[in-house]
C-alpha cells in the first residue's frame, strides 16, 4: 500500500496535490469517517514519526505535504469542535480542573465495549480488538510526547513523570508499546507497525490523528494535555475487563500482561494527569483552559464513536474491521 | 551518567478522592516485611479499601464514590 502511495504521490504532485486535497475535503460528508482523508492524514503524520517504511525522511518538511496536511487538519478540527459539547467550564484552578475532568470521565455504569470483551468476545473478536488498538498502542505515548518541549514547569514535569513510565522507566522491555507487541504476537498477530492499516476503519485512524494533530501543533498543546488526562482517566477500569476477556479465552500472562500493567499504571497516571498536568497547566496558563477541556471532550467523543462502532458490529454478528484479516491471521512466527 | 538519581526522601501525596501517591526513595513491604515488587518510580496506594490489586490503586474508588475529607 505504501509503495502504491509512493507512486500516487508523484502523480498527485503533477496534478497539484493541494487541489486534490481541497476537493477531497470539500467532498467529504464527515472527515472523521472519510477513509481517504484519515488515511492521508495518518500517512502525513507517519512522515514525522518515521513509523512506516517507505516514507522518506526528506518528505518531513516538504511544503506541499505540509500545506495539504494543514488543509485536512483545519477541516478535521472544525468538524470536531462542532461535534463536541463542553460542559460548564471550571475556574482555571488546579483542584477544580482536576475535579471537572474526573466528573467528565466518571464511570457511567453502562455495559459497553469493555464488558462485552470481558464476558462475550470470541477469539476472532479479541483479535479484531487488538488489530484496532494496534494503530495507537504500537506507538503508545508517542503522540503526547510531542508536547514535552512545548510545556514548561509543573506541567512539563508531570507529563515527563507519566511518559517516563510509559517508556519503561529506563527498561526497554517495559516500554508499553513493546509489552503490547508481545500481546499481539501471543494471539498470532503481526507486531509490525501498520501491518493492519488497510483493515482499520477511518474512525480508528481519526482517533490516532486527533492525538497527532494536537501534539504536532503547538497552538493545541492544551488539547494534548486534556486528551491525555481523559485517556488516562478512562483506562484502568476497562483494562481490567479487557484482561479478563483474554483470560476467559485461555490466554496467559504473555497476552494479558499488557492490560494488567495498565490497571496499575493508569491508576497512577490519571491522578498525575488530572491534577499535576492538566490542573497545573490551567492554573499556569489560563488561556489554555478552553483547549484542555476541548482535548478531553474530543478524546471521549472519538473513543465513544469508535467503541460503539466496534460493539454494534459484533453484536450484529459482523466483523468490526474494514477488510478481513489476511488468511494466515498475519502471524509473524 | 547513571540511570539512578541521588536518593530523595519519600514523599506521599494524598490526592483528593483518590489514592496516596508515593514518590522518591521508598520501599513497600507486606505484613511479613517482604518487598512488594514494582517497576515504577511513582506508585499509587489504595486508600478506599476496594482495590483488587492492593496495595496498589486500581481506580475502583471512582465506581464506589470514595470521598476523602479535605
């Protein structure tokens, strides 16, 4: 697919990439559900991450690509700001911002995706679940790390405290993305980044692109912080249920270790993210409060859309993937 | 350069309606004095009593509606 893109990019340059992007944006009913726009944005970000083979590093600051990226980002951000509803904002005071975020993300008691995974998901559905998660989790923590040099003082120290843990606390084998790679291998899936790019729907790429857009635009550093807070605050409890689902299906610690690790880790991270990161940032840079709240609400909105899509596909007896998995299951061993 | 920083004294922060977060130079031991293993430098200790992974916090206080007095 990347090879094909390489060829297509050259053709598109001749056809004026900017015009192609402009017409794709104008013709999209919903940017978050548009396969072409989300894939394009994903690949444009991949040039910055270096996460996919075949995307030359020299492309990173190509002005034509940057212009196209900005055009898609503008439409994506505008659509998101139109979709979300932000509850009555708190004062830019540490405790109040943390409480607001914890209220926003409070468990609802609704039996959603995590309960389905815990109690009912088949082995095939568990594999699909991992495939859909792999877009973010094989690069876990990276999108938020773009914000590190864009923050100062308390907020920077808090973000580093979380990210240091995400990156294994000095032990490469404990890097969360590496633990997730072990989970993928344990169920017979490939741990190569992007192996299942064609299988995932636009909204899964949109969840990842949201984080990359926030991270790579300094203007949106508040949104990165709010996103991370909401992400961490909705992680511990679902991860216990995900682990339960894989245990029920007979998988051992090699597979469930990732989820168990996150029950413990994210119970720490959510406290730091809510109070020391988001709360402190709002206090220190009150003009960022609105984006902190937007980032949190946007995180939940896209995760809900992606989660409900997955759940309703499975409840209807269908695959949650865009295309079926390759016949061999993509096993690397 | 080494990975280890000079030891800093343990610092325990009570997070509102949440766990006790421990940083610095600490060791957590069980009732027999056996160290409870952890790979992380900052840990959260259960304060509400309902965690399934005690002594660590697992976020369940948010379901039970635990409130701290402060």
